[in-house]
């Protein structure tokens, strides 16, 4: 019984989230930011993003 309620709650949350989020297609020539990778020199003052970079080619569908 609790499993059914849990699945119903997850579905409700997913429906509410998907109703407000819209896809943002990235095309060739767009400017984008890239998330920095966690490394040995990462601390709390290190920027989370680097760039902007210009997209050179579309490789595949990114969701």
C-alpha cells in the first residue's frame, strides 16, 4: 500500500516539475558556460563555471 502511495507521489512531483521546465536547445554558434570539474585545486572560492565558449558543432541530443 505504501509503495503505491510513494509511486503516486513521485508521479505527481514529476508532473509539476515537467509542467514548468522547458527544453533549451543549444545550437552551433551559441555561447555556453561549462561546469568546472572537481579537482585537487577545488575550494569554495573556485568558480563553478568557466567560459563562455562558442559551440562549434552539434554532436548529439543533450537532454
